[in-house]
């Protein structure tokens, strides 16, 4: 289906709406992370509103809270277009940011590891208002006729909006430390921890699935290579199956791959130390990168249907292996030097994105709208 248009011919943006939903989920996850230790302290969830302003705060905390809600305000304005524009869109986006932040602070009352703060609410609301103002100013550039839109229509299929969102999130998903290169969607440790706490027993689902067997060096190397190759191939083919024949597919693939490695290296240097910026480049990862390159080169000009199906298959393989394979011992030792500190909210959002990305991508690739898109002529 084409994007909905109003009477003036302006189209809404499915990309902005999907982006708004995903970013809202990121805020919720980051605000309530680590989702443990829930406890009723006997305080009203509204108590923080009338409490005195915090005596201790830092400029970093305030700026982080402002910056965290700027994209929310911007995406809200874009998501409301074309039904609401200008001042009306700004008011709704600013109010939405304040309400969302207020809800997050209220629930934090029941999390002993978090502190509800009226200063955080004011900073978040200010960030949403600032982002909404930026969104109003950028509406013409991104949502109305512009060279950027013309390029998007020339290079990508009409239904590519949702796919471009998930593809753009792939490099960002590398920001959270992972035991394996491109090993996203590793939910078994979290699920095992929850079940262990619930049942008051030591449960390791991954070990149960591999029958508690220890992998040999060759098996471990093969697992690491499979995770890297499958994760890389699935992400790049997801991008390629969105493109038209005239698009510079090889350049787009290289840019996506380069952005992911850059994000991975910068995050590793920030989380641990500059010396560990490339600790993820293990022999198994090197073998996986080589296998991934071979698969991508062989499929770069394949029909979109074939690219989509191989992307689904490789993402499923990556999910299966990364959740069954044992923890990376070298990564576990490096993780001991990781101090989250001021980046608790950021790391919570990054972890959520790393867990969610493969499932969001599979949802898109298997969605009927995307499957049916390849049956229609390219110039329709």
C-alpha cells in the first residue's frame, strides 16, 4: 500500500512512526532497567512532584536527560505529520514527552536502584519540547519534497520504510557489549536468570540445550564463526532486499558494515579501554567475516525474494547458535573491567536494542506487505 495522503497530497511517514514506537520502547526499557528488585517503599508514586529539587546533581545528568528526549520529540512531530503540523504538532509532542517522562519517574518509585526526580522530569520534558521544535523546523526537509526523498524513492522500494529503520538500528545495536561479534538476540542468559530467581534454583537453559557438554576448541571456533557470518549476512541482505536495481548496492553494503564496526570499536574503547577497542576481532570472528563476505558477494545481485529468504535463514541460525553456545571466556574476563557508572540508562537502552533487533528484523522480513512488494513491478 502507498503511504496515506491527505487532501493536499502530503504523505505520512511509516518510517517515522515505526521509529517513534521503537524509540519509545527504548526509553521505557532504559528508565526501568534493570527490571529487578521491585519493592513498595510506602511512598506515593506522585511524591516526587512535590519534593524539593535535588541537592546534588551534575551538568552531565541534566544534559543526558535533555538529550535522551530530543529524538522522542522530533519523531513524535514526524509521526503526527500530516494530520498535525506546526504549533499543534509541537504542543502534542511536548505534552507527550512530559507525560511519558512522568510515567517513567512514577514507576521508578518502586525500583530501589532508581530515584524518581522532578529535575529529571523537567529535563526530559525540556528535551522533548526542544526535539519537537527541531522536528517542526525539519519537516519540510525530511517529509515534504526534497532531494533526500527523491534519493530514497530512486534507490529503495516503496515499502522499504520500516526496513530502513531496522537496518539503521543495526550499527547502534553493536554499542552494547556482546560476547560474539554480531551476536545479537542473546536472551537465554536473561531468561535463565529470571527463571532462577523465580524458581529459586540455578538454571542455565543454554547448558540444558547443549546437554551440558563442553565445546572443543574447534567447535567453539566454528560456533563463533557461524554467529559472525550469519549475523553479518542477515543484516546486509536485509538492506539489499530493500533496494532497487539502480541503487549502488555494493557501496550501501560497505557503508552499513563500516558503520557497525565503527560503532563496535568506539563502544569497546569507551566501555573498557582504548587497548580493548578491537578485542572482538578473534580468530573465530575473522573466519566468520570471511564467510559472510563470500555469501554477500554471491547474493548482492540476487533477486530480492532470494535475499529476503536467505536473510531470514541466517538470522534464525545466528539466534539459535548464539543462545546455545557457551559464554565467551575472553569476553567474560574483559567484562570484569566494565564500569557502567553514569551510562546506566544508556546501557539499558543499548541492551534492549541488542536483544530486540533480530526479532524486529524477522518481523519485518516476514511481514506480508514486504513479501507481496516483490511481486509488483519496480516502477509501480
